[in-house]
């Protein structure tokens, strides 16, 4: 049973890591990032970096994989949000 739980948790960690892609999709669709908190995303990114470092230190592939994906997707989400903040005609976003 613990092996099934570990596999399920690791798989769900990857799904969670990819979930900000939904936010990227929404920003691109609306051509705006006004509803997105970049500060919040930066706090999450810091947490993912810390969990990655921990995962590396204990040689835990589940933590390393999920948090590596989270870091990549978080950076992309922040990049898209900043891109739409710099668009002409999107003042205050």
C-alpha cells in the first residue's frame, strides 16, 4: 500500500506542477495578467526551490522531479504575467 500511495503522490505532484499552465492559458486568452499576483508566484517559486534543494539533499527523485517541473512552469507563468504587464494598453494590470 505505501508504494501505491507514493506513486500516486508523486504523480499528483507532477500534475500540480503543471497546473499553472492553466493560468498561462487564461492570461493569453484574455491578453491580461491583472488578476495574477506576481508576488504570490514568487513566494511559491521560492518554496519550490527550497523543496528541490531538500529533495536533492536526501536523494528523493519524487521531490526533485515534481519541484523541477514546478520551477520551470512557475518561471514561465511569471514571465507571461510580466509580459502582459508591459503590453501597451494594459495599464494597471
